[in-house]
């Protein structure tokens, strides 16, 4: 049985994080494959991705308030094992109904595994640093996924995507069964923390990051299709996806390195503004250069901002329950994003995505701005933990 501060424990958390956050990396290929290989329209393709993400949200909302009563070491491998079965089932289906059922089951399972993973990180000695390292691992995973998966699909057909997903979940099942960390509260928190309500200021962060997640999923889901429909070559788009994966190696580690140098509360405000600007460039520009420049860093902004938000929330609630709800924070927006994006694209075209992104990022900015006075009024011990 490993601990969060051992190499084995950290490795298991990284693998579980990458598997549970596969949507953050795979949405363009996921939605694009459902459209190009399965013949679904943008609304249907976005709807299937939404069903997976909605399942993850429901699971996270159920697990997070009960996190202090579950045993993550056993829950994680079981959850990822069930997710693997669901995706292997998807690889054998072509009908929308069967795929929809498997996406829901896969989302419920993966969301459960990811919730107990993030809750365990929240109880580590330095949640911000560990989450940042996990973000770098997700970047490495993204490079490998973006580099290999399109070629696998081209050679073996659309069902190969779900075989890849199933293999990822199976690997997470095996690794977490062998190495997932023990579940223990930090000595400083004691058991009384478990029964307390979440601090009010936590909810401002949760709502803000949920809005950013909605924008992320809504726009990023159609990154590949935007390029293809504008006539950019498949080679250029694949090069962009690989570049995006390489760039995503940077923000997690950079956020960990800058933990003591930047104010988390200001980072999330700037992150909301940058995301809105990048979304407008992506959806309104017709040239390849601005499209590629904005697309290559679009995910990195969310990874960097969310690392600071994760550390901030973990400092405010050391029981681990707030960050155990991380999948719900991210995926409640992500669950709506693909189908909302598909509906907007189908009815109004890609510029409508930019307009909707601007509205949601304004909302995120307002929620994060409420976080500033709330934290200013917080107890001194909380202020010290954030400095």
C-alpha cells in the first residue's frame, strides 16, 4: 500500500488522472470521429460526448460529499475497470442508442474513479504541486494520444477509437489496483473537518471553473471540424493537434513552479479573460495562422488556471471533499459543451461558439471576482495557506 508522497503513489495518481481526464485531450478526435466515421451530425456527436460527461458529473456529485466514507484504493481500480468494459462495448456498437448507453455507463465509472483520485490529491501534503505534476503527465499523455490515435483510426476504422479508450481505462485499472495511495487525512485536519459545511467562498471557485470548463468543451470539441470545414489540410490540422499536445506539457509544471510567486485569485481572473479572447480568435478567424496560434494554447490556459484553482480550493477545504468534486466542476460544463456547441454550429455556424464563449467567460470572471472579497474576509489561517 503506497502513500501520496511516494513515487508509486504519485505514478498511480498520474495514470488515474490521465484516464479520467481523457475528454480534455480527446474531444476533438472523439467528436470528429463520430461525425466522419459513424455518420452522426454535429448535434448527435456532441450529444454522445455529453452523455459520457454527464455520467461523470453525476458520479462526482454523488462521491464527493461521501469521500470521507469511501476507500479510494479499492474504488479507483473497480471504477476504471468498469469504464474499460463500457468502452470496449462501444467498439462493438454502431447504433446511436447502444453507443449512448455505453457512454453513460463509461462516464459514471470514469467519474467515480477520477473523483476519488482528486480527493486523494486534495489530502496530500501539497495539493497544488501534485496537481501541477499531474497536469504535466496529462500533457505527455496528450502528445502520445494526439500523435498515435488519428493514425490508428485511419488504419482500423472509427471503432478503434473506443478500443484505445478501453485500453487506457484498463491500464488505469491495473496501475491503481497495484499502487493507488492509502486514504488518510492530513494530521492537521483531524476528523471534525469532515462534518463541516464547505466554506462559502469555495462555491465561487466551483462556479467560475465550471463556466471555463463549459467554454473549453464547447469550443475545443469542434477544433478539428473547424479546421476541416475551412479547408485546412488534414496534415496541417494533425500537426496543430500534436503541437497542442506538446504545449500542454508546460502549464502544469509551470503552475507548480510558480505556486509561491503568483496569486491564485488573480491567475483565475486572467485565465477567464484569456480564454474568451482565444475562443473569439478560434471561431471568428478564417486564416490558418490565427486559428493555429489560438488553438495551440487554448487548453493550456485552462490547465494553468485550474491548477491554481485546485490548490486554492484544497487550501480552503482540507477534508478533500471540495476537490473530490473536481470532475463535477469541470464536466458539468463539459457535459453541456459538446451538445450546446453542436446545436450552435448546426443552427448558426462557428462564430456563434465565440459569442457564447464570451458570455460564459464574463460569468466566470464575475464569479472569480467575488472570490477576492470573500477570501479577504477569511480567517488568517486560510490567508496564510494561500500565500
